[in-house]
C-alpha cells in the first residue's frame, strides 16, 4: 500500500501535477466549483466532488480553495543520497538550523526556488516537519526543491566546507553587511530559528557572519523576509 499525504490549494496542487515528481492518487474538488485548470487530468487521475465540510475536515480547516489532492509522500534525501547526486555545478545551497514555524519554512523554500537555490538541508529534529501547511506556504515550490534531511546540522556544515563551499551565516549581529559580502563561487547560506537565530556552535563553524542592515524603528526582519533578500543577493553573484 502506498504512503500518501494530502496537499491543498489551487497553486500547490497544480504545481504538483505539473512537476510530475510524485504520484497524485486522487483529487477532491468542492461541490459546485468549476476548476477548469484541473480538467485535463480527468481520465488519468480519479477526481471526486465533495462537500466543503469534507474538505475542511481532511485539511483541518486549511485554506484549501476547494481543491485537495492525495499524493505520494515527498521524498527526502539523506546526506549520503545528496553526495551520490552531487554535482560540482551546484553553486548555491541553504542550511536551515532549527526553523520551527511551518509557514516560515514554506516561505523560505518558495524564495529559495525562485532564485534557483534548490538544495535545502534541514535537521531531522528541531525543525518543522514537511506538512501540508509547509507545502501550501511554499505555493508548491517544494515540488522543485531537493530537500535533504540530516541528523546533524553541525556535521553537515563541516562536510559542506570539506566540499569547498563557503559557509555564510545570516545573523542580525553579523559583522559583514549583506551589500559588502563577496560570495564564493560555491556558497551555502545558514539560516537560524525565528527567535534564537543560529545556534552558537553552528555559527562558529561558518566562514562569514552576515547581516541585513535596517533602519529604526525596525531592528530586524523575520527569517523568511531576511532569507528572501539574502537569496537575491546570492543569485546576483552568478
């Protein structure tokens, strides 16, 4: 029997279908809605009309927009899998250190993919799991990401350094301003949790600690906004 999850929302479901990286077993559409963009999959995937209450229940009152899909579980790589697939053409990656908010996690995945930073490491423990909320917040971008789940963020950072990557910690107290950063050809951005930031042990392993200067009265930005700005800066370096 296949292991499955649900995802919901028009863009996440449509993106999953278009990406074609995991099986879609069934689609539920709210009764009375005409979602023409999904008609092309009729005959290939079972599509059922269901009352809104049913969709509310299976999504735990998520903002489903009248569309829910039962899909194959998202495949998460481990570090050994990553090494087997690793190519020197991979220039930019991100390591998430204990990011606990699922909406922030989804938003960061969305921004990373938007700037072609498709390899994302996250720890097995201390991180928000990949749930329908994360998929929805990513607006389906997670379907194009290579998600690598690791046992130790610290060991991951050390191994990436051994591969020749420059490691950049994004931290409110960083001594290098983002606009002054000289990105290495192969770079990894480390992003910490919403409240505590990057753990000190991880930060000490990083080659550079960078910050995004803001003006009073706003002292700092949240994790997903900061990440988006930093991803854009990384993308400009080629």
